[in-house]
C-alpha cells in the first residue's frame, strides 16, 4: 500500500488524499494480500488451538472469499467518488461497476476453487481485463487525448503554412498548421511480455495447489516439522499442544514459489543478471549516462 501512495503522489495527488485512496482501495483485497498471509497465519494459529483438520488455509480462505466480494463490488465507486466527486461517478460509473463486479467474482472463484494465495492476483487481472474490454465499446463523456504529439520533421513549416513569413511560421506550432499526433499501439508480443510475470506466477501457484502435488510437497524433504526446544506445553487434556511444533515448508512456501517465478520470468524475458537496462529513468551517474570511450 505504501508503494501505491507514493505512485499516487507522483501523479499529483495530495499526500492525505493519496493515503485515503490507498486505504479505501485496500479494504476488500487486504485479507488476501501478500499471497494470503493473513489467512495462512490464521490457519496456523487456529490449527494449534483447535484440533480440527478442516480449519486449514483452504477452508478459511474459502469462507472469507464468500464475504469480501460483497464489499469489493462498491469499492471502485467509492474510490471514484473520493477522487472526483459526483462528476466522476456520473461519468465513469459503468467502468467502476464492471471493475467491482468482476473483481468480486474473481475473488470468490479463486478463493474457493483455484488458490487462496492467488486470490487477489487473479481478481485484479480479471478486473483489469474487463475494464480494458469495456473501453473498446464505451468511453466516458470527457476522455483525455493521450496520444503523443508527432515530432516535427524538416520542411514541416513550409508544407503546413505556405505563404507565411519566416516570423509568422516560427511563431506558430509546426508552422501554424494542425499539430500532428502519433498513436502507438503495443504489439501482441509486447503485451504478452508485459503479462508474462503474472501468468507465470498464476501457473506456478496453480500447479503447487493441485491435490497430488500439494500432498507431496507437504512431506519430507520438502516440508520439515520439528518441536521448538524448551517448549513442553500441555493442554487441558494433558496432551502436548500442536502449536509447539514448527512446520517449515521451505519449497511449498509462497516466498520460494515467488523466487521460482522470478527466475522463470527472467528466463522468459531474457534478462541477464547484473545488466542495467537503459531507459528514460536512467540517472546520469549510471552506466547508461556514461559516454562511451572513443
């Protein structure tokens, strides 16, 4: 959420409003945030206090996933109202409704039938895709023109404003003619590369949550269980508490799967380790800003 606040401030939002928008937006997805860390922690604590095998991550995540979608439906409308008031709601309510409904459906389906840790990722991708699809058929009343101005070429002034003097041609943009625009569309390959990290994450977590694979990863050597030394705690029935046994699932852990997804993403995008990519945000002190030797 802190990263989102900084991004909103960079776009020109006042700090207080940026924090408010991020907090409101985080109401519905927060329970499944950080790969469902709150649900995983709840399942760990619950399994140690209650000897019921049904109270695991999948069951608790499914229960939560049947409630949070009710809140997720209205969150985009509230965000638009906070950012732009009644005017924004009046102009963009179709997009807000589509985003909220699709995100809610994605949360329910992912948490109950796909993967609890992937709930927010799946819901967010589905909501973004739905809004993009909607904008192919519908646009708000006031839609900003985001096309880039075309760079003026040599001789544009004479071609665009024949008969004007040098002073008049210099005073008008592109010689007084209409400013050209350059509309650039991303190729299918660029779009696929942009979505590749998310698709790889979804694929890895989906495979890790398949019943047979999930049961295999829960066994040694992929998962190690050991009691904490010096913690001989007994329950009311005189039996040792299960919470004193630590379960280290080093391979099926969300962090390990994310590292694996990062490695595969680097291979797919052909990113070499230690190589700096030059771009518009490169600093003059970086290797991108260093002039090459003659």
